[in-house]
């Protein structure tokens, strides 16, 4: 038995095109038709005609419109993220540095507002769960620093500030006041300025979110299994669980991306390190210098994993 075949038209689009359904509905019959030219001769269906050209132009217009909408949507998300970062910087900069550069007495209301704003950076999420863990005190200054410089480095300068009698708030002293030329041997200014911790905004955070389904850890957006073993040798993956029980994980990068990055310094229910292969949890530890998790927080997180089908019998668990 012989089957009649047709050569693909030069106007046939890839099966991956978002316009497939549009083409299938409106032009499916055209592939089976033949069209007479002005002399009456029959033209094969796969020969370009004015109708084909018009159809191609229609497809191009619709696709350009689709592409434009996608670009505008992506731009809106980027703009929202940049706006969040700019607003966060402006608020913290005002409450810690620029406010003190204005020669006027501070009112009690203003002082309280500044304290409330700074405290909210490390206390966010506490209202959801009283057992949530705040950043360790050493890293508070990292969270309220407009540049989010690494808390360990800032703490060295903080101790130096404590020795002085400058009568200036720490960040003002450090960046604009009497301490702006202080240079510590154990942490030069170049290192202090270079190691700035990434604090995720609401949109960025979604790309680090994972869910536990049927005993496996999956990326919330793509559904792909988490696999921490695919990266460079020696890479360390860290995680936190928010007070709303959302799980976030990512690769640690010293001086750039730490536990405090996920929730922008907010409180957590659990934090630590993990090793996962093809979605299966291999090892977990409650190690975090930023949050210093307790045995109770680790036990609570393990219970959460069990409730979601994770088999912990072959999982290595440690509290350090």
C-alpha cells in the first residue's frame, strides 16, 4: 500500500511554537488543497501564494504581540524587584546613616520609628510562630546595614567602635563619621566593602523555593528534583524554613550568599545544610552561624519531612 506524502511547506512553523493551535485550526485544510493560478493551471499546495504570504504575515503579527506581552511581563517583575531593593536600601540608609547627618534634634517618635524599622528586619515572621529563631546578635548589624555587609566583618568594626567615645551611631561613625578612615588589619576596608550579602526580594525568593512531595524534594516552579551533587566538588548547600513553612535552598557562597539571604534577615523555623540526590535527602545538619539552630528546631524540621513522606531511615542526621 502506498501513502501519499507532502513536502513540508516553507511556512510551516516549529511544533514548539505558541502559535501551533492557531495554525492547526485555521490552515489545516490548506495543506490538502490545490490552488489555480491566473492561467488556470493547478498550483501544488506547498507552493507559496498570496494566501500563504498573508497567513504568514498574520502569524508573525500575532507572535510579535505575544513576544511583546512576555517581555513587558518580565520587565514588570524586574522593575518590582529593583523597586523593592531600592526602597529597602533607602529606608535602612535613612534610619542608620543619613538621619544623623542632619543637624537637628531627634524626637521621641522619630527614635521609636527607627528602632521599630531596624528591629523588624530581624523579627519578621516571629508573629507567626513564637519558637522561630532570629538572626544571632552578631548578625543583626548585617540585616540593618543598608549594604548588608557580611556581619562577621562588620562585628570587628563594631567592637572597635565600642572602644571609642565618638558619640556617633555605629553606621554613621563607620561610613561618614570619625571612623570612616579606620582600617583593621584583620579585615581591611576593601574586604569589608566587597563582601556584601545578597538579600532576596519577594520575586527572587520564588526561584529558591522547594516543596516536599511523595518523599522527594522538588523545585516549586519547575517540578525538577533537587540534586545538590551536580555542582562543583565541595559545594555546600544550605536551607531555611520560613515561619509559614516554606522551604528554601541554595548553594552557599561565602561573603555573598548565606542563610540570611533567603528571608532577607527574617526569622526561621529551621536552618542548616543538606545533601540531596535526585530529590532524595541523603544528609542534613542543623549548622548555621547566622541562626544557630537548636535541637528542637532540627527535630521540628525532621517531623515536617516525615509528615511529607520523607524516609529518614537512610538519612544521615547531625546537629552541627
